[in-house]
C-alpha cells in the first residue's frame, strides 16, 4: 500500500513544490522535477512487480457515501509502467526543450500533477475512482495544451475542454445506470454486469461508455480535438499522443469491455459486433488523412488517431490473441510514437523546420535524430526487427481466430499506407548536399537526443526479444480470460 501511495503522490508533491517556489532557478526546478518523476517511476515499478507476483494492493474510502478504491490489476499495472517510464523520458527531454522558454514554473507544475493523475487512472480499482481521475486529467493537462497562450492555443484548449467534458458526461450517465443495476462499481470479482445477463438498454450503456472514453481515444468522428492540440510544446504533444490523455481513453474502453461488461456479454450485444469495424474505419481513415498533412506534428497527430484504434481493434475482437495484440501495441506504439515526437521537436528547435516538404537535407544536419526517426518510422509500418511487428501479428491472429479475416487485410493495408506516410520523409531528409555542419551540439540538444536514442534502442531490443514484455501481456490476458 505504501508503494502505491508514494507512486501516486510523488508527482503531485513535486508539482506543488515547484508551484510554491516562484523564485527557484531553472537548475533547482529541473532537479526537483527529475527527483520526483524518478521516485514516482520507481514506486510504480514496485507496484507492478507486486501485482504480477499475485499480491493485492488496495487503498479505499468513501465520497458522499459512494466507495472509491485504488487496486491495480495486471491491466492497470501495465498502463502504470508505460506512464511512469515514458513520463521520466519526457521529463529529461523537457529539460533541453524548455530551456530558455517562458512559464517554466507553470509547465513543470502541471507536468508533474498530470503525471500523478494519469497514474490514478491506471491504478483505479472501481468506476468511481476511474471517473474522478479521468476528469481531473482533463483539467491537469489543459494548462499544458494552452501553454503558449496564443489565439491558436486558446482555441485548441477550448475545443479540448468541450470534447472532454462532453465525453465525461456520457460516461457519468453510463456509470449511474450501472450502479442502479448492480449497486457495485468495483472491478475486482469479475465483470460487473456479467451476472445480470441481457437486459433492455444494455447496448446503449455500452455505446455511452465507448463514446465517452472514445473522445480521448480519438475514435472518429470524436477525434478533432487531437490535431488542434498540436500547438502545445512537443514534450506535451508526445505525452498527449502516446501516454496520458489518449491512452487514458483507450484504457477506459478496455476497462469497460473486460471489467464492466466482460467479453462474453459484449459479444452478445449488437453494438459489440459493430465496434471492430468502427476501429477498422478509424485505422484506415486516420492514416490516409495523415499522409495528406504537410506539417510534421499534424501528420503525427492524425497518425495517432489511426494507431490508437489498433489497440481498440484487438480489444474488440474479444479473443485472447486480439487482447494480447492490443496490450503489445500499447507498449510498443508508445515507445515509437514518443520517439517520433521527440524527433519532430529537435528538428523544429535546431532547424526551424516544421513541414515535411522542408525536410530535404535535415538528415545531414541531424544524423542521429533522423536515424532514430527512421527506426521509429519502420516500426510504425510493422517491420521486423521493431516491436510493433509482434503486436500486429497477434492483432491479425485475433481477427482471423474470430472469423473476421478482413481485419487482417485492414492491418496490412494500413501498414502499406504507413510506408507512404513516413519513408519519403526519411529519404528526403538524407537528400541534398552532404557536408553540412551538424546541429546536434550543446547540452540542450543532448538532453533531447539521449531519450530519443534510448527509446529507439528499447524498441529494437523488445522487437528482437519480445519475451521481455510478454510476461506483462500474458498476465493481462490470463486475468480476463
């Protein structure tokens, strides 16, 4: 219980300390951010280790007579590991990216607060706790979205709030209905609704949950806030697109499918049979739109819309292989997408170029950056030896096992379109004249480059040895099947 409390509180305490010390220098502020981020990461790993060892960790209480609880299971533990590990990388990257920028105290305050809140989403033990942390996440990340305070940023922030609160309203209605039916909101003990069988309105409740969480998961047509949020600083964009906000939406949908309804009950609902095709449409439409974007971060944004639905597709197959592919993709995609965003940030900072059409010759100026960007690009296609090969393999296997072989064709087609989306950019970067002076110098650039190179290396390592992440994947599948 102590590890769980410290994992959740470390980021919040660090954020509050930074917020209460306005005269602290940048060096001291960075040290505080690093120490508390690292502490939260260490305690999150300890929590996950305990969960995978079969131990129960629980913190609970009541709000207005309603019970809330924090009790991570294997799914929450995997999500917590992704969050805590990548947040630490983003923190180090931020030290280089934000150097010399304005409003650093505000940035790091909400950066750390959002860290704690996202872990709260991961470690929630019932629907009430999940909903409360899910709502808090919107307000903790809003100041990061509008950090630049430009008119574009303020419009993006307003869109983000409107979309998020609308989704939260749908979730709240669904939770109230579930509680009225069961008198219970706990995830432990099997799916909440499994014992009640089919009843009128059950499909509508599932639709409310999927639509509500689908806002942050960027299911089309609920995705429009996500490209707009690209006005945020690059480390925030990386977290929004691969860790915090979007994964909280995806995690919420997985939690509803497997902890509230259960795979058997979901499969009996008409809505449940439609969901794989909604995900398939989003996969293809998202990546097709991405290829048409010239601004690099905007291209990555629409690509996120597509890739998130890979995870949902696996979950919606309601098959062990599909769920295994979904969890594999949660792990592998997050490392690669953060790498791509880190690369986009370095390119923008060191060359001032933000459009794909301007990338000619950038590879000679930023050789290590573009090499790592190229590795991540191959991963997005799903090629060996990158880790996403394995997630796509299990996603295809899950689709075929359920008789939906068309889903495998969707994944193959999207991989080919991904090649058109990324490979020309990497090739163009190494076109033009050689011998240009390198721009990968200075401590600020090193702080941005090191996390990017390390993440690309992790993606290669887990692609060559997928057994490194399989125990976590296997634990989640065994938990629900």
